[in-house]
C-alpha cells in the first residue's frame, strides 16, 4: 500500500509530461482522454502550489 507521501516536484512534472504526450497522440477515446486531462489538471495545480511554496521560502530567505 502506498503511503500518503507527497510526490516530488520532478516526478509530478514527469507524470504531467507523460499525460500531455498521451493526449497529443490522439489515440485515446473521449472518456480516457477526459480522465487523463483531469489528472493533468490536478498535477498542474499541485506543481503550481509547490512552486508558490518554494517562491515564498526564497522570499523569506532573501529578506533575512
């Protein structure tokens, strides 16, 4: 069973890139494409959040 550990930024980005390639191939059906798109949106939101957190940490460090 997988633990609730957060994926690394890099692994999430790789997963998103793989989803984009699958969607661009055009060989998926509508339902499968929609499921991939939803997963991609979720990964994108998570990546954006991680970037915002990193940006906030950098700003704190710069302020010291």
